């Protein structure tokens, strides 16, 4: 593999790492699940049913927003948050790549064991 190709892969991994880190929190995963419905939610709506304060929810939303998973739109005096699937496409692509590598490794192991 060429140095340029390795460098490109490393760069992609570095770009995806913050998305994985943002999704590494149970509260943020829950927020993403709610936002995946396709409609915008206010902080009040996202706080409803949660033990967290509006400030805590806002802090989690800002982390998700910083990596591009959600974005906010002003609506009067409040912000509404929407899910942006684009960063998740990169994550899916990476997980598909890793999955293919595991499939190949397991196939090689199976062939070795069956010899």
C-alpha cells in the first residue's frame, strides 16, 4: 500500500474519531435516536421525559452539533435541533470496511482449521 493511500486512510480515521466519541455517550445516543424521526425538536421537547436539565441536554446537543450530527435552526426565541445523516454515512462506510476485514479474517481462519 502506498504512503499516500495510508495517509488518506489515517486522515479519514482522524475525521471519524470525533463522531465516534460524540456517540460514545448514552444520553447523546438517546438524543440521536429521537432526532432520527425526521422532525426538528426544541430543547424543551428533548428534555421531556428525561431526568436531565435543559442545560445538560443543551450541552449534549452542542457536542453532537460540533461533529455535524445535528444542527440547530432558530425558530422565534428557541432553537430546534435536527438530525443530519451525512456524518453517519462516513461511520457506516468505516464499519462496513472493518466488517469486511473481519469476514476475510474469519474465512482465512476457517480455511486454516479445515485443512
